[in-house]
């Protein structure tokens, strides 16, 4: 059996990207203003059968639900 190489592409919409950058920017600004190192953030992606994939951004105790995202599994050479 020939194993096919694949890549997973996860795409946020323009609005999701705009929301994420605005949210992260506020957190970064607050830390810089307090003379602290910005913490960055994690993206948690939930992928399951029978329901859309979703993503949430997390930075410390702050969370941003970005909703459904497009996930494509592409064959590559």
C-alpha cells in the first residue's frame, strides 16, 4: 500500500484574523504598558467527526472563541 503524504491547512477568515489580532494586541499593549513581557497566546483547534472544526485563542485567563474554521487535508508530492 502506498502511503500518501498530506498537509493540514487551517484557515481563519478575514474577520476571525482581525478579531484575533485586535484581541492579542490589547493583551500585548497592556503588558508593555505595565513594563512586562507579553505572554503570547495559544490557538486550540477542535476537530471531530460530525461537527465543524472550531478554534479558540487563549492567553492566561483570557479566552477568545473564534468559531468555526476551515480545515483542509491536502495531498502533497
